[in-house]
């Protein structure tokens, strides 16, 4: 089902649920661009290769470019999210389920903020939609395990592989540049780290942008299916959808990124320029692998674990226990917490509107 921009405008202005879903998704994309993207490129500020303003401009452009270019090449991540859960055969009910999932993400974000619970927007998106699908279906038929299992693969990539690739990358750089003077190495890795940070921002746009773009298109497609009286079985991305989501993510990074990037850079462990490059390269490789295999990962967690790998290359004691605990807490709390909220909202909506 291909939807023109003109038809989308008509649909959004006549169907309040579709309109609400689109607004919520665009808001989530702005928040993601303002928070996750700066985290992904904070190393380039920490090592003083770029000023915060320069880094934000680069991140905004690369986020926009990453989503636009990579979606034209492959939309595997978007399709994984689209097919991960089943909201049932009734487009109207499914549309309510998607809306319930989006509300769950926002409420979970608020709860996490109030209680200081570490969270991942990517994991919250997956959990909220899964919980909402369970609320509508009431059985495991709500989950397509062949797609959902990729979430488990994503946890491996964002933890084990992130640390491992970060550790191997920095070890290889030290070996190759062992006899190079510090001045020459710093000159080389200043440019290299800028390129590496740009790569992380590019892949962040491709990975996180596709997740949210998929749900936006799912809501629009369900609204069109409800109007036409048909079911949704496939997903296509018109160029206007890619451009809208790309521009929104870039806008979010530009508007809210400076505060986050300065905070993260100041709190980050002191890094050499080559270590910052190693962390950025490791993150780009891991996120790029996930994009091309359709595996949803948390780009912030990939960047964080790559940094852990770089730190561990000096000494295992260099790994911050609180950072590891935060990573585990994100997994342990976000999936059941946000999933439960999605389940409750979808169940309540089903009871009220479809009993």
C-alpha cells in the first residue's frame, strides 16, 4: 500500500487516532534526536576535536542523512519493527493498539525520569508495542517470534559485541601506531575521530530513525486500511515519509542536543584522541551491522559499551560498575515496565470500545 502526501493529509485531518499517532511519533523522533544523537557523538567533544556547536551541526546533518540514505538502500530495521507484533485483523482496533503503545512509551519515560530509572527509547518502543499487542490479542499470537528474537540479538550486539569490538579496535590502534609520536598521532586522530563521530551519527539516524518511521507509517497505513476495509500485510516508505522523519530527527538534534552533549562530555572518562576514534569506529561497525541485518539496537547503549571496551583495554578495573549496573537496569526494567503500561492501556481500550 503506497500513500501519497496528499492522501496522508486527508487521512490525518479526518481520523483523530491517526493524527494523534503521527504527532506522538514526530515528538518521539525530536526527543530521540535531542537526547540519543548527542550521546552517540559526545566523544568528539570530550577529546576537543570539535566544539559542542560544531558537533551538533554535524550530528544534525548526519542524522538526517543517515535516515534518508540508508532507508533508500535498506529498510530492514523498519520492517523488523513493522512485523514484530500482530495487532489483529481489525484495522480500527489495531490503530487503537498502536496509539496505546505510543502512550505507554511517553508514560514510561515520565516514570523513569521521576524515579531516576535508566531507560532506552528504542527498548521502550519495542516493549510498549509488544505489551499493547498482547493487550489486544490476549495470547502469544500477538508476537512474531521470528522477528522479535532479533531484539535478543540486538542486546548481544549492544553489550557483548560493543565491548568486544571497542576493546579489539583500541588494541589494534595501539599496536599499529606504537612507534608513532604522540604529536603525529594526535594530528591523525583529530580528523579520524571527527569522521568516526560522523559515522556514529549517520548510523544512529539509520537505526533509530527507521524504528520510529516504521510506526508512523504503520499508523498511517492502518488508517488507510480502516477506510478501505482491508488488512495491512506489507509496508512501503514513500519519499515524503523518509524526508519528514529525517528532517524531524535533524531538527531535534539541533534544538536540544547542545545541553546533553556538554553534560555527557564533561562527565565522560578522559580519553585520548585515538581512544575516542576507537570507540566511534566500534560503535559505527556494530550499529551498521545491525542496520544491514534488520536488528533493532539501542545506539546509546552500543556507544556506551564501546566506551567500556576502550576503558577495559587499559584495565578491567577501569570499567565503571555504576555504568554496567545502569545498562543492566535498562534491560531489566524497561521491557516489563513499558510493556505492562502498553498492555494495560490496550486492554482498557479494547474493553471500552470493543466489548
